[in-house]
C-alpha cells in the first residue's frame, strides 16, 4: 500500500543550525515517509560552519543548504511544522504545529554543538519511526498465518 509522504517544515530562529540539521537528518533517514523543508524566523546569511562540520561528522553534507525565511515558504502546504525557535510562529504556513525545546547551538563550542545535533537526530528518528508505524498496513488477523 502506497501512502502519501508527510510534508514537514522544521523552523528555528536563523535557519543556520537546528532546523538545517533536522531537515538534513529527515531527508537522509526518512525520505520514504516524509518530505522535509526548513526555514528561520530571522534567517542568517549562511549555514553555520560548525553545524556543517558537525553534520559532516555524520556523513551528511550541507554544502547545498542555505537559510530561508519562513515567509519564503508561506504558500507551501505542510502537514506538520516543528517549531524549534522557542518563539511564537507569526503567520506560519498551514499544518499542525509541534514545539521541540532544543537549545540553540549557534554560540556553543563544538562538543556542545554536537550534543544538540545528536538530540535533533534522536528526535527526527523518533518522528520518522512514528510515521513509519502509522503508514504500516493494518492486518485484521485473517487466517492463522501457518
């Protein structure tokens, strides 16, 4: 049975660290169940170099990623918006909003930046596993299977 993929938007403040990591993990691990995007409330000029380095350590390349404003995606339709900004989302695109409390690593040292990266990876994987469970066909117990 083929299910439609969930469109998920990850939002943080600058779209330079947290939401970029979440989008990249989601694209790498969950392309079978979701279509990820990311944006920021006040987008930075580039992905943070420490974020790029931390993700490279996970064999994920962010060289083609760039910060985008939330309004850049205003017309897009999302099933789920994951808010990691710690702030209210002004005029978010359509979709259910969930808040993830994730520290902003922008001024953290490399070790702490990686700890945030690992927390985001765990949260994204939990989301992916939940979506996979929801998309599994439901068996009605017909026959004994023997």
